[in-house]
């Protein structure tokens, strides 16, 4: 009971800290500058993008280099919808669903392979979408992209919330992000999520236990694509524009980097990584135009110094502290135990 | 002890007075705009294969700021600058603009090489309500669509847009021997717009010309041999090419190796008059490998116009940076002097007042007279086209045999109609 109490207190601490973070970020626009709000929206978008990616990479063991394709589909479809019909919810949902549909097709073709073959296939599909964004001028605007996308109001029945104010849009993105993070947490802790981890650890053993491995990979791929689409669809209303680089493989590298920085085996890893990536880069670019060298060195130091990612190391430390506390807590002596022994 | 103290007292007092006087005379004049300094946010591509263009933007801006500050600033206000790398990525350019305005407190923005970045910046400038002086990005949509149609008044362009590349039609229209034209084009809007404008302009004078082939090279192409072969298979008399910066150098060198200059009469390299391209092909020009058939233009060339203003600018630039200025350096340098003139006239840093001061502005810059066009916030000026020749004076290639045309002949004018895209 006492040991359970120590563990319970530790988890209560985690919940309180999470609650504090939620309140802090919910109230962020009230006490911070417009730029910080803008940057936090970007962090939230990358967090969603990287969370989806990590379902594939960290939980299923599939390294995709083509997630930017779905991100771009979400962004372009949302942009096209908003240019025709200015409804934020319609744009975001439309973008997300379009990415989901595309990931159904690409996933069906890609999950037949694993390891480097899977990675190369996803890279190829991603670059096909990039080429479409670049060449299909009538739809995508070519290299100049789509411009003048409105930050349309959020229409909920008779209620229409003005989104031209950045703090309003921040609240919308924050709400969606919290919802999506919660949903992802439910996925990875569900039997489906645990099965994905079993497949990651040993595909052969998983298949011998009767798990339909390919189907599980396929649905993980679709969920990851949908999350990428959701993240992408939040971008055009923020920037009022969408251009082909959002589909480029270098954009696919962003969730990879964020996840590696934060930790692939920690649920919060991609979120922590997205935060670190943006904040570190933002601090560096203020000081030097040779930011890429400094950022590269910083990332190397973080990846080598925090094996398992920053969130992974912090989670490990937390568990160790809890374990020490539990071990120091005296085990209650069962009543009458001496008599039984004698 | 007391005598000693009285001996030192007058001396100390004199030194103190001298110090006070010297401070009074050397103190910078009070800023009449009520700010500690006028802050300029500058961005351009400073990493990757086009980094030299961002570097030139930074050099041009730095030099203008140093000169203006040395003469007391603008209405007594010192200029400060922060330069940022936009990585040629629209998302980075937008983030930089927001940081420069909301965190750094920039009063004016400058630069931007890529048209994609420029187009992404347009709506953000409206939201931030800050003027950006664009000094390289060439897409016609920036001024025709975002300013003239959508009314984003915070956009002002100092550099020549894509229209200027149609100048080739004026240079070669009277040469009856050149009938078959082909293009090796940059595979994005810039390349299509140039080919479209060139064909449209040339057709007006020469109904007999044929446009026999087009090969499109994507961004960051390193092997142009398939494009050159495809175009040469059509036996063109002349080629107009739009890959720029390092890609232009690679393309021209590969064309030399493939013997293209033995078979054609003219090669027009759209932005080939830029310093980095001329430096890149210096050896081939010196060896006569282009056989005098290579022609080019740029948004500014350092050896024209032959005015005191330009000569002095080039001399100071060389002295300061040990390099010649390319067009992005000159346009950024001029943009800061345009700001100076506008702020001095407006006596304010407010966007609307500065824009009002820009109306009707005609200003002498190193590139010549620039005239503000109110409909699309475009500064109009002319740049010649010329043959690439070796210059002993500069010890590098320059544009010679210059052909100068009035901008009214080859620029587009409002009301704007869509450009017939070349692809």
C-alpha cells in the first residue's frame, strides 16, 4: 500500500505538471508577444506532424521519408477550400480527409515492404506529390503556390468566431492539438497500439500469434498520414499561403529530426522535439546567419548526449527517482508472518 | 597639501570643461522621429547554392547604412540592421518577417531573392503593416497581382521584374538571319514567363520567326546535357536560357563542351550579367570559347550607366568588400536610399505617410533614374543587354556592345493582362 502510495504520488505529480502545462499554453496569448504565439502555433503543428510520424517510426518500426506528401495534401486541399468557401472548419476537415484518402492509396502500396524498401517507396511517393505541387499550376499555383488564403471564421451553427486575430487562431489550433494528442495517447495505449509495438519488436513472433501484421501497418500508416494532413491543413490559414516546399523531402525530415531529438520511445518525445527544434533554431538565427552549422552541432550534441531523446532521458530519470523512493519506502510487515514462519 | 589641491583644481576644471564641450560637439544629433534608431530588417538567401545573392543583399544594405550613419543618419536617427537567412523557403521568409517586425522592431523590411518567398510575404506584410522593399524577387505577380489587384500597398519593388528578360526580343528583332529560336528554361514560373514574354514581344516585330523547341530544367539541375541535346536537335539559330546563378554557369560550360557555340548564332542568358555568373565563366570568356555569341542582361550591371553616381558606388563597393556589386547589392543599397528620401519627406515612420511620400518619386541611383509607378508600387528603370566580353579594366568578363532601350518599350504597363505563359 505504501509503495503504491509513492507511485501514486509520482503520477499525481505528472498529472499536475501536465495540467499546469495545459493551463500555461491555453493562456499563452494573454501574457506573451504575437511572435511567441505565432511560433507556438508552428510548434503545435510540428508536434502533430511528428506524433503521427512516430506512430509509424517509434511504435511500428517503419521509417517514412514521405510524410511531407500528406502534409502538403492537407495544406493544399485546405487552401483550395478556403479560397472557394471561407469556412475554417471545412478547410481543416477537408484537408485532413484528403490526406487520409491519399494515405489509404499510398499505404496500400507501401506497407507491402519494410525497412529501406519502405523508406524509399515513401520517399518516392512523397516526391511525386512534390512534383505535382510544382507542376500542376492550375491547381497548386506552381512554384509561386497559392496566395491570399483567408484565415476564415470558425462557423459553428449560428456562431461565427473571427479568426483574423492570431490569438483566436492560436486557441483553435491549441484545442485541436490537445484533442489530437489525447486521441493519439488513446491509440498507443490501446490493444491496437500495443500490437503495433509487438510488430515493431518482432514481426515474425507477432505473425505467429495470428496478428495480421500488414493490416496493422496499413492502419498505422493511414493514421500517420491523417495526422500529417491535419497538421498541414492548419498551415495555410496561419501563413495565408502554401508553396511546393511543404511537400519536399526536407519537410519530411522535420518530424524525423523532432522525434529523434525528443525520443522515439517516449509518447511526449515528438512534442518535446518539436519544441526544442523550433526554440533552438529561433535562438540561433537571432545571433548568426550561419545558423545551420550551429544548429547541426547542437542537434549532434543533443542526440549523442541524450540517447533515447531528451524526453526519453527525462522519463528515465523520473522513473529512476520514483524507483528509489519506492525502494526506500519500508515494506509493511504482514500481521502474523513470524508465527507462520516458526 | 592645501596648495597642491588648489594647483590641481583649475587644471581638473579645464579638462572637465573640455570634455563637456567635446561631448556637446561630437554628440549625434537628436533623432527627430522619436525613436532610438531606425531599424531595418533585411533577408535573403544566405545558405545553399544561391547564397551569394543573399550575401550581396547584406553587403549592399551594410554599405548604405554605413554611409547614411556617417552623414548623421535620417533626420538625425541612426540606422540599425538585422540580416536573416530566408533559406529560399517561403515558410522561413514569413517567420523571419514576423520576427523582424514583432521582436526586433523593424520599421522597414528589405531583400528576398525568391519569388516564392516574396509571394508568401505579401499577405503577411499587410497583416504586419510594414513596407518591404523587394530587391531581387522577379515574379510579375508580386506587383501586378498582390499590389495592383489585391491592393497590398506594403509591397514596393526596387528591382526590375521578369519583364526585363523580354529585352532579348528588342536586341535581336532586326537580325533577319536569326529565325529559329529555342529555350532552355528554368522549370518554374520565371522560365515560363520569360519564354512567354519573349515570344509575345518578338512576334510583334517578326512574324517570320519560329519557336522550335523548349527544354525545361528543374531547380538545382546539375546535368543540362539532355536539355541541350533536346534543343539542339531542332537546329535553332538562337537559344534563350533562364537558369540563373550557379546553374547558369554549369549550363554555359556544358554547352561549350558540347560544341553548341559552333552551331548557333546567338545564346541569350537572361541573368547572365550578374557578377557571380560572369566570375564563373571567366576562363571560358578569356579563352574565347563563346566565340562572341553569348549575350546577357541583369537587373543592374556595374559598368552601366557611366555616371558619377554609379562609378563612385562601384568604387566604394570594391573598396569596402573587395568585390564588384551584383544587382541584388545595388537594388538593396538603392532601396535604403529610397527609404531615406521618403522618410525625410514624410518626417515619419508610419507606413501610410511613407507610402504617400513615395508617390511621384524620381530618384537617381547607381542603376540610373528610378521612377515610382503608383499603380503597382514598382520602381521603373532601364538596364541594357550586352555581349559578354573580357574586360582588362575589371580583369573579368563584363557586358559590352551594350544595347539600351527605353523601359516603356519592353516593360509591361497597367492595366495588366495575364502573361501568356510559355510552357
